[in-house]
C-alpha cells in the first residue's frame, strides 16, 4: 500500500525527478561512447522509449507523453483513469502506435503517437512485464497467475476487434519456467525470450536466451522452452532485450538485484563470450532498451563512426535518480601538428587498449570528399586517402593502455601541409579493429 501511495504522489509530479549528470558513471567498452539523452522530469519507475528522431515517449503510470529531442513537450497523448505501476512501453515499426502496460490492474493499451486520444484497452494480463510488436501481433510476457508460479507469453492479435475484456483478445502462446523475462523479435519474425529464475537470490548463471521460429510464434501450439532453440546461457540476469537488424545482433540488459550486477551485453553463444558494452552502476537497474540502426555503411560496432547506430537505455536507482543514455560507436581520432620547428607530430586518441596502429600517408589534395568503404570480414573499413598514391610507414606501432599514440617525425617543411595521414588500427590480439579519422594540418 505504501508503494502505491508513493506512486500516486509521483504520478502527480510531487516526487518527479530531473535527469542528473550520470553518464560518466556508466562505463562504455572500448570503441563506444555514452552521452546523456534528453529525458523530461518523471518518476524513477517510468517506462521510456527513444524514437528515431531522438525524441522520447514516456509513460509515468498515468499519462503517455511525447517530447522532442531537446526535452520540450510536444504532446500529452493520453492518460489512463488511475495512477498505476508502469511495466513496458514499445511502438510498432513505423512508430505510429505505442503499446504500454501496467502491473497494478494488468491492463495493456494502445495509443497513437501522432494525435491525442483515449488509450485503447487491448487485454487484461495480470503482472504483465514486457512486450514486443511484430506484424499484426503484440507478444506480452506476463506472470498472470501471480508470484512463484512461472511465466507466460501471450499473443494479442492487433487486427482483432473483439472486446478486450479479460483474455478475450489474447492467446496463450507459451508457458515458461521462472519469473517474467523480456522479449524481442528479429526482422524475420522469430520470437526471442530470456528466461530467469524466480528464486531470490537467484543461482549463479541462471538466465538464458531462447528463440522460437516465426511459424511457432504465429502458430496455435502451446509452446515451452523445449520447443525453442537455445541462443546463449550463463547470464546473471535478464531485464530487457533489443535487436540490431543489420548486424543480426541481440543486446541484453543483465541485471541482478541480489549481486548488484548491472550491465549491457551483446549476446553471443554464452555469457563468457558475450562482450560487455556498458558496465553500469551496481544496484542500479538498466532497462527500456531501444535500438535504431543507421542507414549508411557504418555498423554498430566498436571503433566505427558514430553514425553506425544508437542503443538507448534508461537507468535508475528506483528512488530519486533516473536518466536516459545513448550508446554509439566512437571512431578513433587522429591529429597532426608541428609542435616545434623541425618536427611533425601524429597523435591518436580513442584507439584499442593495448592495440597497434599502421600509419598511412598520402597527398592532401587527393583526399576524396567521401571515404571509400571496404568490407573486411564483415567489418566496414573506412579509408580516406587516395588508393593509388597512398603509402605507409613500415611496421606496427604499439598503442598504450589508454589506446593512445604519439609519434614524432622529422618535419618535411613546406610540404607538411600537403600531406594527409590515417591510421589502421588493430586490437591487442592483432585483429583489425577499424581506422582513424584523416589527420590534416
């Protein structure tokens, strides 16, 4: 009861929080960068979502609002009758409809993101936790029978116009062991689910990621985890999932409130092989993952240009602090100057920790307007020198433990301004990692 009264106060903005400057406290992996996204004053328990234009949708338990990328209010799209606990918020692929749930009454709603209106009740699924929309369906993870009696996945047919009373509009698709886990889909319609233990504290490595085919996700058979293909296992928790359609990559918010684990991983075959993209603050909670892929040649990989995509997420201590952050690739930057007469300095920042660099040089006059892009083992390699006239310094140069390099060369004199430099970068294992920006005087 005290929690519900607290939410009533928060929903009327009496305990709304303002974004703090916390980005530096979450640590991105090498080759990635964090920035603070605009987040309107809201409750720590609010569900938030970043749109393609950089704006946000927020469901604070009472109203669904849309804000511009600078944080200014665009519209209060609609509100529910009474303050409730938000559980999830997602949109369709076109971002024209928002779907949101709450775990106080178990209601699941739909509302336009472009006009104001009254939320449409789609279904009542007690203790709904997460959802994802694909095609004509909304898939909802919900522990409808309460605590400690496993979880279910329900499918709502969005083209079905029957009454939304009770479960009229929802189809029980799967029963899965453990507490409620997160959902996402792939571009081909596969349904991805992360299973978690219902024990507290949970056993080590209890969370796993699974995948059902599109035919199974859209079929009429009651599914179990035994019907799903295992994707990865051994995680310490699973709060939210997101999918990168261009890289066919899965991202997992690995959160364990017993141990304080709080991070984002790119999911590979096992937890030990899944790289940590963000190490969050202990006992905070990362959630509300939103991924937007780029349309250009860059990819959401370390050391790529920032245009490679953006993974947005919320983080909160559940009491007084909430923030929305954006994770992007960070390309290494090369600098060129003449520190003293007779010397030319090439410097690199943001390279692979303990990695290596090969220095390329070419005529500045022949630097192309746009870099050419070569695909090397699936890695887009951006090259900004003229291929026919470029040369290079012999050998590989070691980067320091900060991924930096400083190289002093004899100044070629008046011709220095006619040169352009670029560095090819390799990680500590000698694998190609990317390229720097082009350095000019």
